[in-house]
């Protein structure tokens, strides 16, 4: 006991420092707990103790608030499961029709559709029975039936092929079918988590890699040139599947080659189905180059900084004869700056803007010609 007292007498400064450190650390811990519980998160909107909050960013609508980074995989898996469960009812299976077999036997397997053996699948796009599918049914739809998630069986009464995407729209006599929202263009971003879901319930989690462009520098106003890319190539079992973000919004549809058609490519066709019960695509009749994709050598001419320039391709003229563009007086070298106040650039492509309209609709263009801006009004026509 005497040795302990002697130690404290000789080293009282060291002991005092140690005691101060202990109380300091304890006070800091209590202060952090108090700040988290009452002040920091509610007053300033930031998270402490390892919370990862994505609610104000790219994943704002997708419910990603992770309370512990160590649990990020668990939280993501839960959100993916939630998305799959919420979107599955908007998918349908397409089956070769079966005729009932009459027999004295109580159970006959041939009197049942085998759910795990579909000939194709589809995605419900309207509550009154329109479905889009990659399966070619325009000439044989009477030979097939549609089965929904609740095992209701519908006969197909109409089929229309979409000339631009080559997908088929089929119709069944139904009401109040579940539909999912189409993701808006500006919400489709590189790095965004995506889930491919097929009719049989399989899913593949990936991320948006961006868009691929086909056809070269010169584009057509009357066709699409972009495909949605994921970080992972779709396996064969996901051909014809639907791609969703974690908010349950449709991003695209996979065709039978595994290429993904962006969902915004179907907007104009859906409008036409509502109004005319057919898929009428738009005809403007020009070829063009997006000026965002060029950089002038001397960089001095502001004329070539915005919009799209009407330009011929290697196989077609800049303006097709007797097209709506030709009738409105547009010509090669004109720069179209905007369509109905939508400024054209690589993010607002002319074909996407035009193909979201309806046949007969009147649009206003701002056109630059000889350094002078002018307004041009024209009436869109349907592709014949």
C-alpha cells in the first residue's frame, strides 16, 4: 500500500493527465450520442455513425437509406426483392393455345398450361389490355393465349407490329390490369442500379452503363439509333425481359437478341394505341447530325454550337422529297435549334422528340439559316 502511495506522489502529473483523458473521451462520446439523437440529423440533414443517406441523390425515389455501411448488401438485396415483387404483376406469359381434352380420367395434364414452358412473355402497358412483347405475333396471334400472374387466361384479339422497334403490341379483353410507370429520359443515368426481370421470376441485378449508338454520325428523324446498355450482358433466359430501376419504373425492353430498347422509344406508339388502336409512327423526312458531337477545328464559329444540322447520309438525301420537312421548306444546311421550345442536343435527340408526337400534330421549329433564326411550322405525318 505504501508503494502505491509513493507512486502517486512521484507521478501525480501523469495520473492527472490519464484521468483527464478518460473524462475527455467519455464526454466526447456522450456529446456525439446526444448530437445524433437530437441535433445533427434533424437540424442539418446529415447522417452520423456511418449512416449512408441516398434520399436526395440519384436514388432518391428508390428508398436507399442505409443505416450501416456493413449492411449495404443486405439493404440492397431487400430493395431488389421489393422491386421484383412490385413489378412482377405487370408481366405476362404467352403460351401456345391448348384445346381441352375430353376423357373419363379425373386429371389430364394436357388440360393445363405449363407455367414454366411459355413461348414468350410480355409487359402490360395499358390497363385496358395492351401488352408489348418481343415475340412476333402479328400474323399468328390467334394461336396464342396470355396468362397473368394471378393465372387468368386471356385470348389475344389484336396484334400490331411497331415498325421502328420491331416489337409487337397485342391486345386482350381486360380491364384494370396493373401497369408500371415509364422512366423519364433524364432519370436514366450511367451507374444507376437496374434489375432485369422475366416472366418466370428470374432476375438479374446490374447497372446502367449508358447508351450505344448505331448507324454512324448521320441520323434519321424517322428511326431510332440508340440502345440501352447494362454493365452485364443479358443471358439467353432474359431475352424478352423487362428492365426496371429500383423505383419500379421501366427502363427498357430486351429483344430476342438481348439488345435493350429504351422505354422512351415506345411513348409515341402507346399514345397512338390509346387514340387509334394502332401504332402510327411519325414521318418528318430528314437526315441530320447532332452538333454536340462535333468540335470545329478553329472553334470560332458559334453557328455550329447548338442544335442539329440537316445533312445527307451516304444513302439518302438530307431532305426527302414530299416529306413534311420538304413541304415546310427545310433544306440541307439548315440548323434546327429547338422543337416546341425543347432545345435539341445529344440528350434531347431530334428523333426521340419527334417520335413522341402523334400523326397530324403541328409543331414549331426554330431554324437557323444564313445566320438568321426563323420559326417554321409544319404538320407531322404518319409513316406509310
